[in-house]
């Protein structure tokens, strides 16, 4: 079964809904929330309904995940449940070896990005300590 998912934060859903209907999705779940919000009731309902062998269809990948890390985690959840993912605009399908390769590349890039952030944070802390900053809250009361 093809199951569509659409998410918007400000505009209307007509563009995504029309594309998902044209892709012959039998059911379409929608969320009208910001991409920064972790809670997406429409997507939660989609996960409750989707079964082994189903295909989740999205208009674009950025509609599915709030960030690259979130997108990769979502794809892993779907993959572990035997649910495929198709993105209409990017023409990516996890059922193909090329589609899986792209998601693994995304995963590697996300891991690289996380490591760079950690390295920069540690370097910044070292520099701050060398300048006498301790990196903690100032005391509210003096002795």
C-alpha cells in the first residue's frame, strides 16, 4: 500500500497533497507543524498504520525529517519495520540499491558533521580556559 505523508509549517498543503494523490497514495497523513517541532501527530499515525511491505511516499525528503540526523533515524525506523520510502522530487527509493546508497552517504555525512561540531566545541573550551574562563554560571551570591 502506498501511504503519503505531507508536512507544512506555514503554507497550504495543496501542492504536496496533489503530488501524493497523483502518485496514487491510498492514504495521506498530514502535519501542520514547524520542522523544529519533534511531535508530529500525523506522522505518528502513519507509523501506527504502516505495515511490512508498505511504501511511505513524501513529496520531498525535507518534509519527512527535521534535520539530516532526524531523516536518517526515520529512514532506519522504516527500514527496520520493512517499510520502503519514496521521495517524489528527489526520485529516491529505498527499495533500490542506489537509494540505499544515498541514505548511507547521508548517514556518513551526518556522522562527520557531528564529529566536526564536537571537535570545534572542545577547541573552543580549551581556548576559553586558557583565557581564564571556566565555562560555568557565575555565583549568584558573593561570599
